[in-house]
C-alpha cells in the first residue's frame, strides 16, 4: 500500500546553507492518535491511507514518503530579548510542500521526529502532552478564523521521553503556509550573508507576497506586507484573549500565521498583565505587551532587510523606519474594528474606543471572564436592558453598571435592530475557547490513562466555537478555583 504525497518542494531547492538534510529517526511502535481528515483532503491526501499502518509510520517518522525533502531548516532568533545566532529545527523535519485544493502552497512538517544538526544537545523528541496541546489550540484558532498553522495528525511513538519524569513520546504533523520566520532572516544577516538574505527575500516574495514583485521597491513592499499581516494577527489574538507565551523572533512567522504553540493560553478572568508561561518570569510576553513585542520583532526583521532597501545605509534605515511606523496604524485600526464589533457597534463614533477601554478596565477590576463577558453581551443585544447575566460575571457588579448604562445609550443610536445586532455579535464572540483546565484534563487523561476520548470530544466542541451547543455547555464554563491552571510549559 503506497501513501502518496504530491510534493512540489521549493525551499529544498535553495542553497544548502538554508537547511540540513536529515531523515526522521524511526520509532519503536508508531500508532496514530488522531488524523485531521478534512485537512488531509484539503491537502490532496488520502485520509484512509494515512490511517493505515503505512500512513502511521510516515506520520510518526519511521518511513519517508516518496519525494520528501526531509530537511531541518536553519534559523536564528532573539529569545526573551537575547540573540542566539544559531537555532534551527532542533526537533522538526520538513517533509516537503504540497499545493492544496485552493492552489495554496503548504508545508508538511513532523515535529518531535528526532535530533537534527540544530538540536543543541536536545533529544529531538516531543512528549504527548505538548503535541496534544498544539493540536487542540491550533485547530481551535483555525475554527475561530485566526491565521494559524494547522495540525494534520498526532501519533504515538511507542517510546518514552525524559522531561519531568518519563512521558509518552509523540509526533505532531504540522501544516503551515511556510515555516519561514523572522529568525530565518536573522540567521543570514548575523553572518553578513547579504546574498542569503536576498535569496530568502526573493523566495518569500514569490511564495507569500507576489504583488510585491511589481512594486517600485519589492523588498520595501515585502517588509510593509509582513508588518501589516503581523499587526492584524496580533489584533486578532487580543480579541479572543489569546496569549502566545513565547513571542521570540524565531516564533514569528513571515507568512503572518500563529506558529509554535508552546506555553500558550487563553485568559479566563481578564487582566492585561496575565502571563501563563513558566519561563516568562518578567512578563515580557504578557497579554497586554503583545503589540509592542510584535513591533519589536518586526524591527529586527527590518534591520536584516536594510541592505536590500536602498544602496545607501541611511536611506535604507529611513525606509525601514517609515515602514515600521505603519504598524501602529494597522494594529489600532484592526484592534478597534474588532473590539467595537464585539460590543455590537456597526457604525463608528469618536468616543467608541473610550467606551471599549472603560469596559476592559471594569473587567479587570471586576475579575470578569473575558470570553463570557462578550458572549453574554451578545445574548443581551436584543434587549440591552437585561444585563443580569453579564453583571453576574463581575466580582463587584456595581462596577459594571455605569458602563452598561452607557452601552445601552450607545446601542440606541445604532441602525441595527436587536436580532441583527445579536447575530453579528455572536459571530465574533465565541462561546467556546480551549480553556486551560479543559486542555490539561485532556492531557492528563491521555498521558496517565491512555484515554483519548476527552481529546476527541474537546476537539469536536472547539470546531464550532460560535454555536451554543447546549449539550456541551459545561465546556464554556470558566474554571472553579481548584481547577485553575496558572502556568503552562514549553514542550522541549
């Protein structure tokens, strides 16, 4: 039985300095945990064959499909502000690229497939828990309509990996528009390899930003396009209460997708200072810091591109600074448009941003649940005078009352009727997110009891985040005090 991947590899055609050619390390007993059948079909793959023994061997890294590139990509990066000149895929191998049914080029990568030349003394493996976390959260983000890498499959290896104790090993098959990062550009810039930077930029333009080829300055158009996508992406994160956790430059996708779901999390009670990552001791990547960090990362990209932006360094710096200046405008527009839609405003007014900010302040002071506050506002949209369910989310409901009265007055000036307003709000305010305590319960069942039924059920609920799903209403509930998860961990 042959499992065919219609590879059309382009990155592997770049010079050898861009990657290391390496095969996955075979595993003891490959077993498929979950296949994303709709995604497989979208990629032009046969899901029945992928679910066969031969398919499981490919998805666990024991067998290479014909035509695979089998490379580990080189990159550098700033990790918590400190530059590391060589990182690279230390536990991931790019099998290759396919053209999906929409004509889009997509990477297929194995994560946790064994050591590579970039492993830096690591074992190259992944534990089951982080694999399930990335599968759950990345697919939830896709269902929320936020640009993201996707999860094609999770497979057990039949081996144990040493982390905090011995844990079941697993491999995630990840799909992305590409795995090129800000850190990829930094890798060549740090080596003063201007030709490498240029080749990489040309590849990114051809693959992700073809309109830049007709611009007066294609490399400046590239920078402006990446800035715009990242600004929009981070605004979308903010609108669902998502905290990436490790916004290092090597985790910043040139394609504008959310990538590398390590110690990520969604907030329960709203607080812009919220941090979940166990390694973010100073709060560098707190929820409220994400826009500033996004701009910081993009500034590092701009530094790499300066030699391509102009023949003269001063002119190149000026062009880069002008491009970076567009981040705030794009982010602020996306942020305000997204959040005003969340509170039911179809037409804008000068004081709308202040109204929104006052709600967020009240939510912080009242320890109100982020997701449920907006969802219950949606429920109240038909009759804005009925705010009892929203008030109940606030530790001190009186702190919400003034805002609620102002909101009612603002809605009275809107052209929509209540039913149309509610439908619009429910389309942007999810009922279900991958709450930390639910994700941890799924991981516990899988790791400690080999019970994958909770994993499957949570995925099914999160696939329809904007629907009520009354039979699964408990999945919308915030954690009880004893269920709260305050720290998440990197899987390496």
